[in-house]
């Protein structure tokens, strides 16, 4: 009996597809995330705010493996809006993936249009409100996290400005993090 030889198919990593959008935030196509960033095409992302019962905001220290702002402090959760996903669905997914926090709803706080400062991302800021759940940071995305009060974040951003992402700076300067 002759054994059949099977050729192992080379597996390629699954590429994350993003929706490329136009200046009016309308979908015009799908492309892998890496190509979208490389070509500086407009797309969507989300940032999420999570508070504890003391109304302190959770901030996370980004993994040093992140391509953008490695090791910097960021808002509670963040990420790209994937193909065929709404920004609200992305916000809920990112909270679960990055912090292990399961919520059924988030509220839109603010939108920023795509521009060079946002790296061509239409950014939606959501709030998950107050949670009794304890964040369990995913080490692939987050080094650690802490809950801070408004005056603490104010001090940290002013004193250690270079250690915070542009998103933190922008929403902090707009007064949207503690309402």
C-alpha cells in the first residue's frame, strides 16, 4: 500500500479588513488594515471610556508591540472599525477584547472627522458608562491600566505629555473625559 503524500498548504495570516471611506464617511471599498495605513486612506476607529463606581476613568498603557504609540497611555479601549461593523459594535468588541468587559450598549460622546492629525481616521468616542466589572487587560494589547480621577489625569497629561496618545490629549483638551 502506498501512502498518499499530502502537501501542507502554507497558511497565511488572516488579514484584518477595514472599510475605506470617502470624505463624507461613506464606504468606497475594503482593504487590509496594513495597506489602508500604508496608503493613508480614510477609515474608521473608536475610543471607549469606562468608569468605575467612583466615577474614575480607566486608562490603559498600550503594549510595546503596538505599531502606533507603543507604551503610551491611552483611553480605556480603542481600535479600528472592522469591515461590515458599525462603530458602536466595534466599541463593544474592543472593550471585550482589550479589557474583558462585556457590555450590551455604549453611548456616542463625540465624532472627529478624518484628517492628518487623526491619521486619516474618522474617530468616534463612546462611553460605556459606569461598570462594576473589573478590567482584565489582554497582555497582547495592554501592559496595565489604572482608574484615575479628573484632577489626576489633568496632572499626568500636563506633566508627562509625551507619554499619552493624541486621542487622550484631544478629548482631555475638549473636556469630554469627565462630564
